[in-house]
C-alpha cells in the first residue's frame, strides 16, 4: 500500500477504488429510492469513475489538494 503522506496512489490502489465505486453504484442501482444526498454522491461517484477509467491512471497517480486561492 502507498505511503499516505506521499500523496500517491499505485495502479493497484486505483483499481481498488474503481472496484469499490462500481460496487457502490450497483448497490444504489438496486435501491428503489435514494435520498437527495445519495443522488448527489452517486453522481459524484460516476464522475470519479469516468476520470479513473482514463489510461493515464493505469499505473497510479499523484494526489494534491487544489490551490487554496483558486476557484473551482
């Protein structure tokens, strides 16, 4: 497992995130009703999975916080 202080995810950790995200999306797909909060989280999770599908993340990625002064 990556060192949390390094701000880096390995390719295997990216795969684990995609697996967990797909599993949660499947749970929500099988649930007849979702709360507004669950809808928002589901949409965010879908966007995150779409990003993680990019081949650029196949071997891992560096994580960094957005600039404090930057909007968006």
